[in-house]
C-alpha cells in the first residue's frame, strides 16, 4: 500500500466488531496510513469529524429532515462539540452523531441504535507490519426491519463513497509537504 493510499480491506479479525459480522447486513472497512501514530484514537476521530467537508453537513441536514417524516432520530452533525476535549468524553457520551461505546488503547468504538438499524464504527490501530503504521475504519450495520433495509439501500452506496473521501481529508492534511 502506498504511503498515502486508502484501501478497502476486510474488517480486521482483531476488531471488537468482528464477532458481530456473521449477523451483519452491511460491513466495510478502509485502511489508511496512521497520520498521527502517537495521538489517542478519540482525538484522531474528533479531528477527522471536524475536517468533514461542508457538503457532508448538508447531506446530514437533508437526512435529518427526511427521516423525521418516518419517525427516526435527528442525529445532528458529524462533528462533535469543538470546545470539548477528547479526554473529557466518557463511554455513553454522544460524540457528534454517534455514542461512544468503547475506548481502548488500540480501538475506538462508536455507534447509534435507532428503531430501523444499529450502526457501529471502529477506528482501530492495526498491528505494525511492513511499512508505516495504519488505521482501519470499520462500519458494521444490523438492520432491524424493512425501514432499515430501505435506508441502507439508499445510504449504503453513498457510504462507500463518502468514507474514503473523509479519510482522504485527514490523510491530505497530515501528509508532509514536499
């Protein structure tokens, strides 16, 4: 993998999400070079979310308005409270559109459970092998009903475009200038 390349990979077997894969309705994972190997994972996630493109916030606003019509949660924006430092978060706190489900030295777990589906994310540091240290951002979704299936029929393909674009944002900004 090139130093700045983002690659689609299987959800790592070591991930705390791996046991839920057998019953998942959707799962994907993207690996990228770790832009800040010494940074705590929650702080890195907060940076990633804060750097999401403006058009993503517009998509979230459209999503929030549309899903109100069918009784789903208004999730707000991807970015968390900019004034709250990473060390102030505790398991159970909202971090942007997600709830902090787990915070481990090697893996951050975020999720949201609504009446239509349960979404879980993992930001995991991969064990060092050849080349630079890498991160894996995994998404695992369990649909609760037909509304979840319909939602993922629309969001799934978009998700597979948006996640690599988000990761490129942080990758570009962290790359040393030549």
